[in-house]
């Protein structure tokens, strides 16, 4: 059975209602959601293949990433999602909405981005990515490289110092 992970606030704003519908459509896939559970999700009946894990520390997040095949992030609004960056650093291929910095982070190479919040589009992307082990491996390697080469602490500090030095020259 394939495993899909989501990390973030478990709310409709983050697209968790989309994940719920995907779980109903795909009983042979395990959906695991890690994060603060909003009241709108506390009392709903979940399909057997969907687990709300609640909040977890950094170690728990990385344990869940290691057990997973895909990071699913159908958020309706984002800036620069750290959970997505962490998933990339762990080498997970991504399926995400095209909000905020997500398209720039993935560049069409680290996963599949979906316009809007259509369940059908997410379902097609999910099936596509899970059917191709080679594609998942390629995305995984690309994501790991991108996270290390562009978003590691050293690289970010280097960029900040470059910007600062340019500002001082003005």
C-alpha cells in the first residue's frame, strides 16, 4: 500500500477536505495527516485509510516522511511553505497546489502542481505519480538536490549577505 503524507494545520484552508475526498476515492492508499487538528476535522468520520496524527515534533515529522511515498499539499493559500521544503529535503516527490512560492520551489521538476482545488486533477496526479517509480525517483533526487543547493542554511545566509552587500553599496 502506498502512503501519502500531509504536514501542516489540518484545515480546509490547507486543503485537507481535498485529502479527505481523495482518501474516499482511493481505499488502497494510506493518507496520513500530521499537524494541529482544527475543530472542523475533529468530529468527522474518516475513511479507514486516513489518519489524523495530531501534532508532532521535528523527529516525528521526519519519521513520517521516511514512511511515505508522496507529500500531498493541496493548500488554498501559502507563502513559502516550510513543510514542503522539509519534504523536498527528505526526497519526497510532491503534489501541491500552485499557490505562493510552490511553483518556484518545485520548478515543474520536483512534483506535480495543480491549478485550483479540483479533486479530479489531484486524483489524476496522485495516480500518475504512484504508478511511475522511475518518475518518483527522479523527482525525489531533484528535490533533495534543490533543497541542499538552494535552501540549506549556508546557501540562504550566503544569499542574504549578497543582498546586504548590494544594499550597502547603494
